[in-house]
C-alpha cells in the first residue's frame, strides 16, 4: 500500500503544478482561448508552486513554505476571478483605469514572451467551462488542494525524524 511521505507529496505537487501550467499553455493554443491577466497570473503561480515544491522535494525546506504561499496566492486569484465571472455582464471589469501590480507584471511578461504571457481576454468572461465549472473554478480547487497538501507535507516533515545517512526516506 502506498503511504505518502512528505518527499513524495512534494514531487507530486511539483509534477502537478508544472503540469497544470504546461497544460494551460497547450490548451490556450489548441482551443485558441483568450487568456486574461488573472488567467496568466494563475498559470505563473502554478509554475512557481511546482518549482518551489521540486526544491522542497530536494530538501530546501523554505521552498515548502513558498509552495504554500504560491498556492494561497493562486487560490485568492482564482476565487476573485470566479467572483468576477458570477457578476452580471457589464457590472464589473478586472482592469481599472490604472493597472494594478498583477496586471503590470503580466503586461511586462507579455512584452518579454508574448507566446506565454500575452493577455488578450477579459477576467469576467468565464470562457471555457468543463463539467459546468470555469477554468478559474477548477484553478481554485487545484490551488486549495495544493495548499492543503503542501501544508500537510510541512507538518509531516517537521514531525518526522531526520532521514538516515543511508538514504532511507
């Protein structure tokens, strides 16, 4: 029977975060979707959480905390986008008269690598729905599960004795 260790959880989170980010880019290209600033920001946070989880799996403990922070930031972003999508058409807009820090970051990244970071959509538009949920809804679920798993791995690794020198983990 598989008994997850903190290290295996970190590897699963790394594969999951990097996999979701990669799948997001592929899905955007394949279905000709128009990602918004928040979509791209969430894509970036999935990738960061995946990279931090990989570093945590390799023994960099502070990266575990950064994984949790990245997942919680993604959860906030996807919940906010989900809220925007629930509003009546024309009632809200994700971009105000002045760009916020997230929008400025995505605009700058879009200038550096438009194939990955160019925002062409509107955050309040649900766009593609899968099983009745928007991609932002699915993102919220994934980020919440990732944050919970990362927090569990941090707690579990703190309560475990250090790994033996013979490599048994």
